[in-house]
């Protein structure tokens, strides 16, 4: 009887091993590039999908026998990143090409998920067309480049001229400091009831949207710590929450406690970003929005919420620094890159697909349909690009004043900690001082003690 | 504990050796594939989880994983957010499982015993419908019910009562209610079965002796279904401890962390902050809480028998 048990055991193991290897095998077809990207959570918005489908068609035509498998992941940014990181962990599930937010790229490099592209880039003429800041965006601490950026973005204030007229505010509004913004918001609250005066994203739920687009737009405008209020690149240390940090939180607290912003439950809704451009702005329910250069894409004929009159209704103003100190304006930039995973079995084919994505025509089309600010000189000069959308010159002009987030591996964790501080301060669960203090505690543990105090105005 | 069971088991094993021993491997044979599968797909991941809980594994930001001993557990006990999550988990379990699902389920079962057939069928259908709905769908339904422009506020408005932003002011109460709404059907079914097992003669005898409805329920019905109560409480509690989708869909643990129970906290640490090791340690602690509850209930049931 004895030999039977091991026999069954062996048979079962063989069967399960067969099953699992079967499941994994399907992902590693040498003739297929598996491309993972984030699909908009708004089901009406499919221009990214359409563009990629078009490039896939070109690629398959140009490379007979090769296939592209597009794997859309429909999720919030945070959830998208989590999902992709889980996929990249294992060779069985790792895609060949992933669309990565620049602020996560260093973290994923440190985790060993991505492959350096320097060998490919050295032989690629088009790389010379990319501006230096963009090239730096995907360069890791080890000096190697891990992604090809396909555009960037800037941020500023969008305002509704019709509501401004009703409130007696100028159509060429250009606030000089934070107080000017609050003053305008208070006037609107008083004179145009039923309208939300000002939206600044806040809290954990919208994720990086609230941290970068709202908090860091404020923080970098305080000029604290010599213009590096989060991370000191010289000392390689994180900066603890100083006065500027608290001032930025206080600004948010003011907006929400005076009810100048949307109802707090709407502000903490994870989908608030979609609501802003698809409902509040087009329906005239929101007067001022601190938001990104890409909003216009949604209102094009091909966008998710066509709104032809938007260029007449909306004006743009640069975000001012806290007290109007030099250089007077502030913006934050991000952008996404195409990166090849470390566990990819078809890196060469994946690189070929990147090249296909970056033919001049495709690059121009992409920056236009995704309302990206161009990172390639030849694209930025293309008349099709410069005339693609009202406001594009305004936002391209902000590139001079823009800041990039610290590109260190722990930034995503720091970002989460900032989101928590924002949420605590906005809801009134903690005072700005207390929220900044608890941020400091978290930062110390995240950065393993490598922190430095903010040294006042720089 | 372990030595005690070994000692207790030994005497029964030894004398039995000559006879049935020879047949034993044969009896185990049909179970072998299942056992292997269980070890592979249940035991394996659990062992792996236990291992991860003692490491500093991260989803991103670090390539190496080191053994860190009890660091994660120490960190948990020193973490205000963890303690907050433990308290909220207990509140959530107490409110929605012990008080809500259990009592309401028993009440419904008792009432349905006397109801007419159509009423019984209708009530049963409604309650069970809530149970069959997938957790995430139930989460969105109740989100729509509680949100600012939701059904509940519309009802309150209609009644002339002040409306509330429930998910913001009382998030833990709102998610507890949602869990009661979803889970009561199970208790009701368990108690319906238990109540129908009580012999009519005993109830009738008590009635003849002059016991009123309430006293009959207290002295006859409850003692007779005590075992079912124990089983039901245990299953309810374990299920409630692990509720995630419902809370995630309704509040994501917010605002702040006012509805962040342990499963939500665990997810947040493991996947939003990428701290897989720490998140897994929290999961193990959650397992411990569940085990503690189970031991208490098993004790209660044993005393009764």
C-alpha cells in the first residue's frame, strides 16, 4: 500500500505544476508585446484606447507576424499603480511595456521592476528631440534612463468668466497672491449664491491629484527651504513640515471651513476629478478651479464631454506665489513615460513598439488628443500642435515656472502621508500644526531618519 | 496546550495498534488528493503570509526583502492608526454583528414563525435578496442610500426632518447599518431552522402551566436554541471582522480614518503605502482577534452541553 501515497502525491504535484505552467505560458509568446496602460474611469473617454489601437494597427502592419496585446486597466491612479506593480512582481504576469507616471518610476526601478533603456536610446536619433527636463524625468539615481516620456503637463487656475462678470470681477483676472484668490472666492460666494467659488482638491481619496495639484502648488509657492520645500537634493534629505507646510494646510482649511470649496463629502469623493471637468465646470457650478493643462481635452468634439463654448466661457490665470514673492508664479509638472519591465521576455519588440508610438506623426497626434504639453522640440513647433486647443500656449508658457516632484523611490509613500495631513486639516480632525506634526512623524519613519528641518524662506 | 492533547491522545492510539492499523492507509487514500490540494493552495499561502509578516517586504521602492523579526508587530502596537482601527473594528463588530444581525435575525425568525404564509414568503424573499447581492454591489447600493443626495435624506426631507450627510458625520454607524442590512438574512435562516426544531409539546406544556409569551421565549425557546446562537454568533463575527468591500465602496475608510476598520487599514498599508510586510502582520493580528472571538464562543457552547 505504501508506494501509492507518494505516487498520488507526485501525480497531483505534476498535475498542478502542469496547470500553473500552462497559465503562465500564455503570457510569454515571443511574437506578442503585452502593453499595460490606464483606461479612464469615465466610460465616455476613450481617446487613449483609440490612439493605442491605431498604433497597434500600424505596428502589426509594419511587422508581419508580430502582435500587440493591449491590456487596459480601468482604475484610479493609485489602484492602477498597485495593480501594475503586482503584475511586474512575477515573470508569469509581467507585461512587456507599461505606462508609468514619472513620480513612481524611481520607486519601481528601486524595486527592480524596470529595465534600463540606455542601449536602445544611444542608437535612437529621435531621442535628441526630447528636452532635457523630460529626459531627466525618467532618469534614475543610478544615472540610467528607464522610460520614454510622451508629454508633460502644467497647472494653473481656470475660471468661469460669466460667473466672474456676475460677481463684478474682471475677465482678465490675474491674482497676485493667495489672498487675492480667497478674496475673489469670498466675493463669488456672496454675490453668486448656488455656485461653488473655488475647487482645490484635498484628502486621501483623490490620491496624487490632491497632493500634487493642490497641496504642492501651494507649498512650492511659499518659497520655503530655498525652493525645495519637500526634499533637499544637496543633502539628500527630506524636509520636515515647516511654516510653509502649515500655511498650505491653513489655506485649505480656510477654503473648506469658510465653505468656499465644494461640500466636503464631494471633495473627498475619489472621483471628484472627473466631476470637476464633466459636470461642475461645463454646467457653470464652479467659478475657479486649480487644475491641469489637460482639462480642455475633455471638451473637444472627440472628448468625453464636448463643450464647444468652453474657450469663450473659461479664462486661465497662473497660480501666484503665497505673497507674490519672485518669480510670482508657480506650477507643478508631471507626465507619463513608456517603460519596459525587467521581467519582460520581449524587450526588443517592446522597444520597437515604443518607436512606433514615437514616430513624429504619432507623437503629435498623441500630445493633441491627450492634451499633453509637448516634450519634443519638433512636436512643440508643429502647427497642428500649437493650434490644437485654446489655452495650450498659456500652459506651455508656465513651463518656465514649473517644479518637478522629488524623484526618489519613497516619494509615493511621502505623497500618501501628505494626503493624510491634508485630509486631517481639511476635515478639521486636526489643526494644521498637528497635521504637520504627524506628517513629520511619518516622514521620519519613511525616510529612515534622513530628514532636515525647513530653514525658513529661501 | 499541545502537550496536553498529545498525552490525551496517546492512550487511545496505543491499544488500537494491532487491529485497525493495517486498514488505515487505505481509509486515508481517498482523502490524499484533497489533503495535498489543501496543503498546496491553503497551507502554502498561509505559511507564506506568516513568513512575510516577519519581513519588510515592499510592493515598490525596495528590491530586497529582509527578515525583521517582530518589528512589524511592535510598529503596529505603537501606531495610533492601528489602535484606532482596532477600536473601530470592535465597534463595527459589536454594532453590526452581535447587536444588529443577531438580534434582528432572531426577531425576524420568531415573528415569521407566527406570520401567515404569504407574509413569511415575502419577508423571506426581501431579506434573502439583500444577502445574495454581492458585497460590492451592496456597498454601492448603500452608498446611494446614505449619500448627501441619497434616498435616506430624500425620505427625511419628505418627513420634514433635517437631513444629514451620514457618510461624513457618522461613517462607522452607516457602514454598520449596511452590514446589518446585508447579513441579517443569514441569522434569520439559522434561527428559523432552530426554532422549527423545538418540539410543539414543550411549548404547549409551558403554555398550560401558565407561562406567558415573553417568559416562554426566555425560559424555553432561548435555552433550547443556545447552540444555534453560539454557532451563529461565531459565523457572524468572523464574517463581519473580514468585511472589506462594503466599507471600501461606501467610505474608503474615511473621512479621515473614521471608518477605517482593520481590513481597510491593512489594505491601505499594504497596497497604498506599498508596505506588504506590515500589512500582512496586521492581517495576522486580525486573524488573532478572530481566533479569540471563536474561542470565547466555543467555550460558551461547550458549557451548555
